[in-house]
């Protein structure tokens, strides 16, 4: 049974940083692309970033470029999203997702079969 568990969310002030983690089990993690999405209240899921199964390739939404960094440690079955210079508009529930088809980039929600439960990030002004 595939399980993805996010952690690291919280309440921070504008300009602060957070590092989210996505711990995976029940899958061969090193064969899966990992994506990060977010959903703000009343809005659709929004692509944030993705990292290929090897970690060699990454992709970011425009709003994330220069502020967010996606990484992974396949030995620990964990992916990370480092978020710097956070803004109030970054407030959302952040989800990680995994896709095992070994293609990249993977930016559409429907391309991912496995999802975590999400972690809340709240940025105050």
C-alpha cells in the first residue's frame, strides 16, 4: 500500500522559510517522480514543483522559481520542498504526489496516482 506523508507545515510570517518533507512507503521510491501541489481556500489544486525519480531534473511553477527548491533523498524515501521568502499568497494546503511512469516533467494533477494528506502552510503579513 502506497503511503505519502507530508510534514513541516505551520504558521510563519512573511519572509520566513519552511521546509516540507514527504515521506514515502509502499513503493520503489527511486522510480517515482514526486510533485508538490497546493490548494488555497476556494481555489483549484496548483502545481508547485516536481523532481524526477533520479533527482537530476526539476521543474517549477513560475511563482516558485527563485524561492522554492525541490529535492529528494532516495536512500531515505523522502522528498523535500524548501520554501524561502514566503508570502501571504503562499498560504495553502501543500500536497506531495508520486507518479511511477518515469516521464518528466509531470505537472498535471491527473497524472499523479498517489497523494499525501497535505500539510497546512499559513503565512501572515
